[in-house]
């Protein structure tokens, strides 16, 4: 299990570093928010969209083989990126690497019950979560530092090496990773059931809308970030630091939520969380220096950056999160929300 966690932190850390290098390099070549959005889609968003497919792969084939092939093929795609310099092939290479590497995470998560007993599941999940969180914080900062020292190609080469190391570690790890046996159509049925549940439920629909607006604000901010670092002349190290702070905030928030948020407190936590993020990101235009912005805390960002500039474009994220806060208030006003989420419709939808 520790080897799996080591593979996760090496692979995820390299990927985080490479994403920073890719976005910074693409923006340096184009100074275009549209190209930044394309780079983020290729290296980040497409992975989430592929989740039903990667879950199906993890449920149908030998998971060790899936993980090794996924890591080595994604590493090969990043190796090819070492030798290209134009934005279009860089984005295409990242898209290929993300698609090829996406099954690794689904397979690694599904393999946990096969590697440890029921009594150790909580420990194993916590270990993998800690490994990913460490990569989320360290990877972007290391990536920015390496870009400053020797350019993006060095980061792509290092990321290739991390994929190879991860694949070898998984291949040499003893124990059974398991082989899925579920039918191919079950994933599609579950996915459609989930959509029907959210759209048709008067309690969950506003909550889903709030989450969608929040993620839209994050996507907007990610597009603005490289332009913001250039605006303040912060360079690749500053961009890596800004991205690492995003990761650190996510880790800290998860830790705090795990300790203080209960099922009964969840609706209130959603509202206050959205409002806090709205104030935090919405206040960036008022902060005069890059240091204050770091310590404080996709398509829509392209016209925002062009019209008002990268510093003030962060107001767009604040507005989106304010709208998310309103949707969260609507969603959590009903006393039946906790029961709906914790017990009723979710269980019935997947029976």
C-alpha cells in the first residue's frame, strides 16, 4: 500500500508541475487567455469529463495492467512534448497525455480494497489522500521553480521520468490489485440515474447549481492566474507559488471540514464556504501587490481579461461565487436537504 501511495505522489506531483509549466509556457508564447483555457482543458478539465470512461476501464480489466500502461503511455506523450515548441502541439501533447493517464487514478482507487483488509481501508484511503495532497501543494511550486531555472522542457522531461518511476513501482508491487467484473452498461446506467436524480429533485438541483457556479469561478481564476503573474512581473516562480497556494487551501479546507463539519452542519457549511470564497476571490482587485494576493487567497475569463485586465478580472470570480452563494442559500433553506442527501433519493436512484 505504501508503494501505491509513493507512486501516486510521484506521478501526481510530476503532473502538477507539468501543468504549471504547460500553462506558463503557452501563455508566454501567445499572451492569450483562449490558449490558456485550451491548455487547462487539455491538462485538467478533460480528466474529469473522462471519469465515466476511466471508471469503466478500471471495472473491466486487470487494474495493475491498467495502471502500468496508463503511466507509461502518458509518460511517452510528455516525452514527445520535450521536442515541440509551438502552442498547438504542446496542447495536443498534453491532451493526449491526460487522456492516456486518466485511467490510473480510477484504477488505483478501485484497487484499494484488494490490497488491504476491511479494517485498514480507512488508513489506506487516508494514506493515498495525504499523498495526493502533498503532490497538490509541492508539484506546482517545484514546476514553477524548474521553469525559472531551465524552461518548460525540463519539467516535461522530469514528468516523463515520474511516470516511468510510478509505472515501475506499481509493476513491482506485490499483492493483487483486482480485476473488475461489472458489466459494461452499468456505468452508463448509474451516470444517467445520477443526472435524473439531480435535475428532478427540488432539493438537490439548487445545490448542484451552486457547485457548478463555484467550479466555473475556479476555472475563470485558473485562466486569469498566468496573466496576473505577468501583470505583477512575478515570473514562473510566482505562478507556481500561486497555484501551490490554491492546492494548500484545498488541503487545509478538507482537513478543517473533516474535523468540524457534520451531516447536520453541512448545509450551513456550504453557504458560509461559498460566501467566504466570494469575498476572498472578489477582493483580489483591491489588493495592490502580488504578495497580498497570494496570501489572501474558463471561457468566461477570456473576455474578462481582455476587457478589464487580469488584476480586475478576478471580480468575475467573486460575482460567480456570490451567485453560487445565493444558490446555496436556496438549496439549504429546506430542512429536508440533509435527509435527502444522506438517506433517501440517492439510495433509491441506484437500486
